[in-house]
């Protein structure tokens, strides 16, 4: 099975080791990109032109730049080009990227009140180059997908996340919000987490997460522009209530033996697990002691507290110490392959509140976070 995760494409597949058969991927609840059945990438411009009016949102982006500097964005399109003016690139570290209000693919409808629909590409570029210090963009964007109920095989959870502001932003782009036309109303969905920004450094938020409130103020009835204003008016430290999805892996509960779990993640991302040791069938084993909320591992849904780690990237943990197992896991990159024996099969006694595992003859070496 496949479950969608954070900031870049992060997923988890599982299969029974004895069968050595890959599972079919499920569709992720929210995806920034798409491919057709032949595996060919859709042209962003043609895909966005096909988006019905009911599935578009409009917002205002207000930027202040220093004299002589530029916005750090590339615009394509125009009356003489293919399609309406849109953002085709955001320069990393540039003003537009750091504002966390724009996504690649957004349409630019107007600049400082000047409608761009009839302007040629060169006229649009000249306008942006010669604009004053204040730049007000009217932006049209594709609304996030909407489901009235949680998809089958997924449960929604919430977590409080404390973020520190840089400039006027917390390091993520969100889209959606309340609209008088219910067809256009959406939760406020995180569509992008800027690499190196506050949210990225904190490590919890993923694209597809929903922003429910900030500092106790509910945002579910706020329009997009009003929600942005609320965030900008927050103090340097703000507490967000975030809703995220966790996959339910039925095959884990139904398995009759060891499982092979593959987890794809960013090379620098933390898995969010703590390991410890226990005694199983008179042998020391490596066991998952804790799983961090909203981490890569929890979102994936294939691993649970009490699971025995039998191998890491093909290397058996049978004779590994806790530190050696930790080092093996730390050496993995974007794909982590784990052979596990699920906790419901090992039947090791559990500590209260699923905090970990213990046994009357456990020889514990502490635990290590990964």
C-alpha cells in the first residue's frame, strides 16, 4: 500500500517478506503533481486551463521591495504567448518565495490594479521591472481538492505546532478558505512548505495538512485573505492547530509473518521513531519504543510501537546493539527498507499508554531517537 506524506513525495509500501510481492499504490489524498496513465507529465499550463471556474480561488499578494531590487519571480504567458500570465519560477531566497504567498503555476490577473489579460509578455515584464516599491498582485490559483469525508483507509488526527515567524511569514503557503459559494469553500490547506523556512526547520507540517486555528482563533470560517491577515498579525511565536492524515495499513494486522516495509522520505528528514531493546524468545531484539506524532513513520501507518526490527536495508539486527542498529538506520537515505515482526505477532508485554515494550527479562540500553 502507499500513503502520501510531507513536503516532498514521501510514501510507504509494505509487503509480506515470504511473498516478496510489491503492493499496489493507493491514491494520495492531496498531490501537487499528476501524471496520466501513460506516465507522461501533464503540461502545467494546459492542466490549469482545464480547471473549471468553480475550482479556482483568488487572493491578493502584497509585496514590498527595496528600490533597485527585483521580486525574484519569473512570469510566462501573455496575450501573444500561450495562455494567461502565470508564475513559472520562484527564485529560492527571493522576495516572492520568502513571502510564502505564491506557488508556481499561479495566474497573475493584475499588478497594482492594472489588468494583464490584454498585455503582451514583454509589456508585463516591463511593468514588473518598473513598478514601485509596493507591488500588489491579484492572484488566481487552483483550489485544493475537497472531500466531505475522510477517505477510506485514512484517519485524520490533530497536533499543535509552535512556529516562529520570519518577516511576515511562518514558512508555508496555504490555500482554500471560506467562500460564499459552498462549491469554492475549502479547508485552509498547506500547499507548500518552503525549504529552510520556519515550518521546514520545525519539521511537522506537510503539503496537504489543514490549518484549523492559530493562537486559539478558529480559521475554518475565514476567507483566504482574512486568514493571511490573521497570520501576519500574529506575534513572533504562534501556536497552530494542524490536522493531518494517517494511513491505516490493514495488511499489517492481517499478516501472518514478517513484513518488508519501505519508507520514502527526504534524505535529511527524521523518521520520528525511538528504538529500545527487549528479549524475545530468549534473544535480545531491537524494538520500536516510541513514534513521534505527525512524523514520517506515524503518517505512513505501517509501523507501530512494539514492532520488532529484524533487518535494516538488508542487514540483520540479530546481533546488533542498540547503538549499532541506530547507526544502520541513520545511514539510510531517501528509501528506508525495514523487515519487521509486527507487535501483534510478537505479543511482547506493552507499557501503559503504548509508550514502549518491556519484558520480565528485558535488558534495556535506553532508547535512541531517529
